[in-house]
């Protein structure tokens, strides 16, 4: 089996920026305070291999009781990371004292070598929030007004970047590209946010959609012109829109690499949903067809990880915290059929499953051979406990840092893990509580 590289970041550098990767790695030193975080925090790599490679626990921070920390790790070249909701840009030799608040990324502070880039990044809009649409905040009464609003915000961001000193030319290039990508993402996102925020339905919604699409068409064409550049795939928001950009054409090598990333990403997602290891062999020829060697190698590494652990294997034990703050282990339930519901309070589909989960639990309330575990991966305990209390949920209510679940490849939730009485994995992606197949699967294991 392919050996796992020391870190996802080193792999990114090796495969995408060979010349830079050959530079001598230097230390990055970060210390300071993390506010409103859990007791384990990971500085997450945001490069384009983020979801292609198996997750790692590299750059894991464990703050002390006063939420202070001091950590060092080596980098060979600059790259983007995420710490809580803050996007970081770290370069070899950076040495900063920082204060990062999970609840409000805009008030984080950075001092020392590398601070200028990270001070600028505090106000980076979120792609999943529609970038400059800001979750619907900047939707106006008409499509034209919405377009004008996001263009003004993009212009202000461009001015802010131009005024930022002590940053590298490469960082400036990437951030100018990010502003354009955020603007294009805003134009695309405004349609759905508009119909929702303006509470439009039926014919009014249809009319708005037609008007909006017509209004943004020339703008999208303008901002998308000559914007196909595979080196920008390290930007999350660019990866969100690149599948549309490639339709306009570009340099063959850029087009191929971008298309290969989408192929690799799609295949990895499919592999992660396959609970039967024997069927994973079917992905080998599909991965071989990926022409960009870096993406092909990364996807094969993920395949190797998935084939190494899955259905029929003994579960890898983990330790969580129960609702009273006591440590509890998966192995403590050995000998029972274990139905584990992975969820978080920020996951809408997860919350929709909760009534079904409680109903399924009730069905087996008198059977001591079945254990239902409600396993939250929320970063902070207080909101999780408040949610459990508000729902008056009982039974096994556990919370865990998702980094402890890396062997299980938890990419999306809700997700169900099903374990038999023999303490073997029965299904890594079992039926959700709302599915009648859930009870059928439990009954099969009981019998």
C-alpha cells in the first residue's frame, strides 16, 4: 500500500509546485490565544489536495486551560490554511503572535513576521455564503441593485488590497484573483439568495430568476474572460467556479488540469461513500484515466486508505465526551449492535434526522443488545449541550473532535456507522434513521 506522506501540505508542494517544493523547509512559529475553540484545533491545509488526500492530524494544536498555545511546524513554500474561520497565509520563516476568535474572524489579531497578509485576510468573504452576498445580507430589491452592491464591495476589497503593504507579489496576485472569483461567485449565488431573501414564490420567483440571469450574463462574461488558470486552484472559491470557467476555453494544459481536479474530486467522493471494500477495486481504472499525475497519485492514496479499513474490519477505537463531560470509548459498547449517528448543530439535514433518530431509538428501547450513539462533531461543547437540552434528548449523547475520526473518513454528515455484536464494521455508510432500511439492517445484525 502506498505509504502516507508526512503531511498533506508537503504533498501539495511536491506535486503542484515542484520548484518551490525543492526549497529548504523553514519553521513557522505561531503562538498566542485561541478564543471559543474546542480543546483540539487543527491548522487545516486549504490547497487543492485538501479533499483528495486522506485527512491527517498534522499541525494539531492543544491549547492550555487559558486557551494559550505555542506551536512550530516546517514549510517549504507559502500556502493557505484555515484556523477556525480565519484564512491564513503562511510562509517559511513566519513568526507571529496571534489572537483568533472562532466566533468572529474579523477581530483576530496578528503581530510579527507574516502579519500583514493575515490582517488583510480577516475580512475574506465566505464562498459558501455567496461571497460578497454574505449569506443574503447584500441582496437588494432588483437584480441590477444586487449586482451593483457586490461590484462595489469587490471594488472596496481591491482598494484595500492595493493599500496593504509588506506582502509578497505572489500573495497580491492570488488575492486579486480571489476578489474576481468572489465576485463571479456572488453573481452566481445571487439568484437563489434573491428568491429566498425576497420571499418570492411561483410566478414571481420564476420572473425574478429569468430577469436575474439576463442581468448577470454580460457581467459573468466580462469577469470570466481569460480567467482560466490552474495555478489558482489553490483558492477554495476558484475551485467553486472553475467548472463554469472552463466552458469558455483556455490553454489546453490549464483546462486539462482543472478538469482532472473535478474528476478526481468526484471519484474520491464516490469512493468514500462505498462501504464494501471489495467494490473499491472498480475505481482503479477510473483513477488511472486521470492525466494530471498529482491528482491521480493523491486519489490513489485515498483509495489505499479506504481499502485498508472498512466493512468487516474491527472498528478503530476512539474516546469521546458524554453530556456530563466524562470520557467514553467506543469499545465500551462491545457486544452490542452499535448505531452511531454523526451530526452537528450547524448541519440542517442532521437536525431533520433527529426526530427519526429518536423514533428509531424508541423502537428498540427494551432491547439491551442495541446501542444508539448520538455523536456530535461540534467544535465547542456549550452549543452542543444546549441543543441536546432543548430537544430533551436522552441516551448516549457524545461529543468528539472529528480529528479523532480520521480512519473513518468523515467528509459529509449526517453519516451513520453501523457495528455488529461481533464488534466488526457492518456498514461505514449505513441507512439514515428516516430510511426504513435502518431498522432492517439493525434487525439483520441482531439475528
